[in-house]
């Protein structure tokens, strides 16, 4: 579900996400019991649609029609990852934590491409079911920063 903006609380569908648009911030919703996992900021995710042909071999199986989801919590100090900008090195747009300048490439499993972050963002595998994005498995990797 959208976690902010005019669509806050609404279920995200694949049609809500266009390739090339910035990521949206979202709360996962438990498919089994419909509980929205908004009780902790550690559950917030970034969802973005990318060209499926740009995804690496590790990322592609976790994507749904090019749509990928990652933790919105930086792996360095647990700050929120809020920016979508041109990478400090190269021409791709990347996720950026503005606190300490860590950058993550969502096409390559959100691996660190710049800054002090020690590891990639945790990935949340997705599938499309009945026209909605659905969490397919728990986070892959540790959510949060070194102290988190």
C-alpha cells in the first residue's frame, strides 16, 4: 500500500508504476490476514518498475514484470533512503540516502555503488496476483543499519 502522498493507504497495482518513474514508498500488506505492516519504519519499502532487460540474474527472479521492492532503510546507519538521482559514478539513476550519501543500484539487487553503506538494501520478492503486487517471500538480507 502507498505509504505517503495523495494515494496513501491505497493498494499498489502494476498500472500505478511506469518504467522510468521514481520509486514509490509503500507498506507491505500481509496477504494471509490483510494486516498492513506499518507499525515500524523498518517495514517501509521502495517499489519501482524498471526495464526487465536491465535487471541482473539475481534480481530478475524477485521482480514482477520489472517491478522490484527494497527496504527503504539504509544499511549504513538506518536512515531513510529517500532520493532517486543520477549516480555519482555512471549514468544510471539510483536510490540515495541523503544522510551519508550511500547509493544503491536497484537493477543489481540494490548493491552499494557509492558511499559508506556496508551492504546492499534488503530485497522484498514480489509477484502479481489478481492484479495487485503481492509479497512473495520475506526480506532477503538484513533490514536496517549497522546498529539496527
